[in-house]
C-alpha cells in the first residue's frame, strides 16, 4: 500500500459526528497504552499523526483518519485503564458500541495486543464483542521487537488459548511499530477487506 496522503478527518462521540460517506473503514481497538497511536503512525509512515494522550485513559473520542481519500483508519477509545471511574468506562463502552452497531462502512477491526503479555479479561471481552457483531477481527500482537523472534510462536499460542481460537482461525500477526516488523504483511491483509466491489468501482471512476 502506497500512502500518498493521510489526515485526521473527524473526532466524534456519536454517529452524528461520523464522516457521512461510503468510504470503507478499518477500526482499531486496544487497551490504553498498548500502542495504538504508534501502530497507526507506523502503518501510515507518519511520525505523529495519531498522538498519544498525555495521560492514559484520556482519549474519549473516536478518531477518523482518512487515507488517500479512499478509506479510513478508525481509532476507538482505549479501554482497561484502572484509574478511570466506572461511569467514565461505561461512557466509553457506549461510544464504541454505537460505532460497532451503526457503522455500515466498517469492514474489519484490528485488536491491538501486547505480544509479551497474556490478553486481559478486557481484551477477551473486546474480542468476543467484535465477533458478536459478526465483524472480522484481526489481532495485532505488537512490541514483537521486545522479545526474541524464536519466542514469538510461544507467545502467540498463549494469545490464541486466551482468546479460545485455533491456529489459522483468526489472523494473529506479530508487529513492531519501532522496527516496522510486518507492516507490509499487515497491509496485504487489510487490503483484502478494503478491496470490495463498491470500493473498486469508485477507484475506477
């Protein structure tokens, strides 16, 4: 994927604030501080398009990034930060649920995990939530540069077992934002979800 242009298009907490068009979207979910912003910047070959909040758990909006004027990355609010109140966590859950249940543009969701750690109960809940909406999950196991390549499979096995999926049932891709590990591989996979009939027709016009 050649990225010619990428910009923050909109920030929203409800459907009224979403971009009103038919461009396909890939959304990204993950715990606060798991590295979603770094992941998005690495995929788009940008330094600070997606910015990390100064305080964990402060991101309260859905951020829409338009890419090549053809599709969008959608950064969902981070979850799982313990110091945020239950009321605030409930609000964020409602923001995410409205997006998942109302957005026909959505083609796939990438769940961002830390390859070094077993998925948390919140990670597992998010994964099951994604599947409950019949949305294709793609799991990105980031920070792969922090462990030896020979240890990747052992850690991926732990993730599969926690998520209760068999090998090959769901794509789980080791990734590193700093080392750009598997950027091309992940783009190839995401392009499969973006290459839809309507999208192809629009590109050909």
